[in-house]
């Protein structure tokens, strides 16, 4: 076998491996989004809406002084926050993240959802956003990650 044939064969093998890796990543992302959709429906939709629409008048304080559940679709502000903030809010609750005596009706889900499940819920939410919002949120997450390195 010629050297050129060996090199071409090796290149083809690398190409197949790369495609398999890309397909595997895409399949795992799709599985996470599907799992996140189920978890969102079971744990989040009762307050944030089955279609991620949030509670009515979500920008106006309730009589209790707390804020209604915001939408997680593109009409809300969820996509303004980097991944780390969204993860901490979901895991610990907004009051733990905001601090300064902030009170919220949203509990932390650390005793209900695993870290992987929280990431799946966030993957589902992000999958519903238009490209512009996804790109903005991705950039915010990249910047956040750079700060921690």
C-alpha cells in the first residue's frame, strides 16, 4: 500500500470519528432538551407557564411585595443572564443569589433537581429562544466564564 493511500485512509478515519463525535454531541444535546422539557413541565410550568410565558403583569409587584414569575421565552429577561447566574438562581433560588433581603416565591431546587437536571431545564428553555437571544446569552456566558479563569 502506498504512503498516500495510508494517509488518505487515516484522514478518512479521522473524518468519520469527527462526524461521530459531532453527531453524538448533537444527540446528547437533543436528549437534554427533551429531558429538560419534561422537567420544566413538572417543576416550573405551574408558575412560569406551560409556554414559558410567565405570570400576568410580571414586572409589577404583587400585594405581598414579591415579583410574579417572569417569562422564560424571548419576551422576558432570562436570556440577559449568563449560564452561571441562571444555574445558581435555579439551584439556590433568586433570594440566595440577589441577596440584600430580597424575597421571592421561587424556591431553590437543589433538593429537588440534580445539577444535570437543572442544566437540562436550562437547555430546554434556551432551545426556545430565537437566534438573536441565544447568541446574546451565549456571549454573556462566554464572558462570565472568562472572568472565572
